[in-house]
C-alpha cells in the first residue's frame, strides 16, 4: 500500500512540476507535507533536507558567488572580450566559451550568466552584431562548464549528497572533471563550428535603439494641457488619470523645464506638455474627457522618441526578472513598481510576445524583460537588487572594487582546501562565507539576499521524496521492473536508457527534481545487475545538467530566452544536436573512464 501511495505522490509531483501551476519550490514543500501527513516519512525525515550537507553547501556557494559579483572581480573580463573577441561569430563564441567555461567550474553558472548578460549586450553594441548570435552560446557554455567540478552547479552537489545518502562516498571536487572536460570540448567545438550557421539573426543589432526594438512610437505620445482642460490646477495624483486609464506619465515639461519622476505631486498648468505611455484608444478618450490636445507637430520616429525620453537625468533600459525575484507572480500594480523603484515600465517582452497595454494587470514571470524609464539615479538602485538584472554595464558606485582581489583569494582558497582534501567542501565553503563577511566583501545583511531561496527550498523539499521512495520500496519496485524489461540488454544500452530518460525529464522538470527521482532507481538497477553504480550516478547527473533543447529545461536558458529575442524552436534546432551527441558519447565515455565493461 505504501508503494502505491508513494508512486501516486511521485506522479502528483510530476504533474505539478510539468503544469507549473505553482513555483517548483512550493510544489516540493507541498509534497513533503503530504508525505509527513501520510506517515511515510517522519517529521524529522521531512525536514532533514534543510540540514542536508548538499543544501547547506549550495547555499554557501550562492553567497560566495555574490561576493565575486559585488566586488566586480570579473569586470576586467569585459575588456578581454572587446580586445580578443575577434570579428567573426565563430571567434566570438570561442572566446566566450574559454572564458565562461572555467569560471562556471568554480562559480554557480546562473550567477555567471547574470554577470555576463550585460557584458554580452555591451559587447554586441560595440561590435554592431545581433546578440541573438551569442546568448544561446553563453548559456550552453555555462552549462557545459558547470560540469567541470563538483561546485559548478547545484545539481552536482545534490548528486553527491544523494550518493552519501545511498551508502556511497561523496563525490570529490574534481570527480567529474575528466568527463566534464571532454564533454565541454565536444560542446564548444559544435558551438564554434556548426552553431553559427543555425543560430538566428532575429534580434536587431544591439546598436539599434530600444525605441526601434519596442516600437515606442506606437504608444508613447506628447499631449498639451489646454485652458479648457479639467486637469488644470490639479496634481497628477489628484487627477487620477493614471488610475482610470491605461496611462503612465513619464515626464512633465513646464515652461521648457523638464520635471522627471516622481511626478505625483506636480501641479498641472495650462501649456504643460506631458510625455505619456498610452494606447491610441485611451489617448482619444482622454482627449475628449479631460480637454487635452495631442501635440500636433511632432512626427516621432524611433530615434527622436527615445531621445525625448533619454534627456537630462532620465534614461531607458531593459531589466530582466531573475528566478529568485519576489516580483514573480505579482503584477506591477500589486507591488507598486513606480513608487517602489521610482521608475515606469513601458513594456514587457516575454519570449516573442510584446505586452504594451494593461501592464499593471500582467503577472510577472521569470525571464520577463521589462523596458523601464526613470531617473538615472533609480537605475543605480535597481543594479543593487538581486531580484532584477539591468542589461547594461554596472555603475561603479554599486561595486566594491577595492575588495575584488580579496574575494578572488577567498574563493580560490575554498577550492584549494577542498581539492587537497584538507577540508570537506561544506566546511571550506562555509569558512569562505565567514571570510567574505569579515573582510567586508559582503555586508552581513547581503548574504540573505544573495541566496537563491527557491533553490534551497526545492532541494530541501525534494530530498525527503527520495527518502520516501526508498523506505516504501517504490525505488526497488521500479528498479526490478526495469531489470525484468531489460534483462537481456547490454550495460551500454541500460546506461544510455537512464541518460536518455533523465535528459527528457530535465527538459520538463527542474534538473534537481530529475536527479532526485532517477538517481536511486539507477543505483538500484546497477546493484541488481552487478554493474558499476558510480557509472549510473554519473550518467544521471550529467544528463540532468546537460539541458539544451528547451528554454525552460535549465535556468540559464530561460535567462537568455527573451534578451536574445529567441523563439522556442531556436533551442530545439540549436540545442537538439548537442543533446543527441551527449546521449551517444557520454555513456561510452563513462564506461571507459569509470570501469563499466561493454557487454
């Protein structure tokens, strides 16, 4: 009975993950509560994931990555990109690969992509090339580089913790390095030689204006306050036009003086010119109801309208919603975005979709790209938040450059101490966190904002599911049926089967969820057939972390999806061949490197 119930919970988890009705971390915690209520796991086992060494190590690595980011330790790399990047797309991708790959071996790859996205944007502008030629390679190189060491991705750390939980030794820091280096070279060779021919050139060159990219002229206008207007003598707040209509006032021009945000308390006078974001239908309604006139002599082209907004202390920039953002699921109206950040959202780009109307009612998602206008000072504040990423060079005011060397020494020491087995990675990484604080690379309050709590709760919630599958006998039941079905199949094909199934699962689930579900089953099958369990562990771990075929299978893919101007099928076309090569080559390499004989 427990087996049936546990399998039912697994199916429920799969459905919830695939449907995405709730965030993955919420789904994971829901499953834990169900398992505890059913009695399959005890309360102590249910919360054990929060104290698991894998969970704590992942948390520490997030903080160490934040120390590198906050000190700008990698800013010098942008100069290297510009100097050595080359002129062809092939050269561009090669330089990105050899720089990003080694970095993601020691810093979490989602943090690395967050650092490099603005760099690639700026690089594309200076090279006058489309960023869609470089964003997918950036994501793929970070994925491939993350498999070079244990700490390159949270999935590797989780797999190490699962190995210990199943009675095997934890993985060493460079346990994956031989296989990881070969797969990295295979993937990079494909990206440099073949990918440039099939990567889309859909997004306009980055030298093009944002006005052209978002068609600002279609929904940004100037209006003049006439003597008969009912708005005269009222403040913008009192007039309630921004509440009643789908309209945002971006700027008020009074007697040739420009007044930027905040504008709520500015009194509207006859002759004032208002720069507004509004659709044509509402603009005509406001004209009739409020007695305004649409500025008659302005023929906005894309460049002039952007110049109109980017005057004085005002600017326009793109901002990416990150996966740990508290804004996800909320609307701009719910969070009072304009008041909170002193900036106005002009449009939301979501994949191929461009949302320009009723923005206050659109629930935000991970990967959304916001076109934001506001005072330049507001963007300095936006650059410091961990919830959003401004796609431009970081202002030096937000970086502790004098601590950059210290941060690099700290993270280097963490790696060395673990590599020579002086300290377990858990102890060395936590020691590194303390040193980041003591040396003031990070302020104590910043460590909480630097942790991806969605990942921590996801890991903590998934680990008890593995415990439930083992305790109930569900893992053994599934493994025995797989052994019966494949009793006459060679070790190579069994290994390939697990690699393929895990690859498919990780495209629709999170990579961590795929590891938790497949890892114990693969080990059980290996033990039953007297095959090398580590070979199966490695197959599942690599398959879960090598997700290239969809923009939702891996978080770095989602991060570049909208900024690169991609379509869903772009990932299938460019990433499909890499996944196919991995399915063919990785099982063979595992058998050669880790002692599983071909039968």
